[in-house]
């Protein structure tokens, strides 16, 4: 750091310090900047045969769980007979016996 500060003229450092007071360079933009750089890197190395769509910065932005759209998965439906058959397979696979009277 001393080497960098030693190479910057005093008036230039003072100007940058004054600019930072007027326009603070917030870390709020860091995720967007990193996502942009990452998307460029990914795009350069993208195999169009495996992924036809180009990468965008949005692909690499971190998301909080509450920001994610809740995707409702279709609920699987099983009949009682299917459930009994599945249970029977587990019992038989573990060496058990089907002790039901009505099979």
C-alpha cells in the first residue's frame, strides 16, 4: 500500500479523496460487477453445443431464498394399491414377509 501511495502525487490523491466524499464508491455494486465479469468469462468458455443460450450477469447474481420465485411442483398422486406395492417391495427387500391375510 505504501508503494502505491508513494507513486500517486499528493494532489491526485487529494482529488480522489474529495471525489470519494462526494460520490462514495459503495460495495453495493460489487455483486453486479462480479456477476458481469463471471458471465464474460463463462461466455468466452461456453460450448455452444452444450449450452445454446448465452450467459448473462443475471445467471451469476446471488439470490436470497425469499427472492426466488416459489415454484410449485406438481404433487404426485398414488393409488392405495400403488402405495401398498411400494411398501411390500421395501418389506421384501429387507428380508421381511407379507403377513397380510387379504393379499
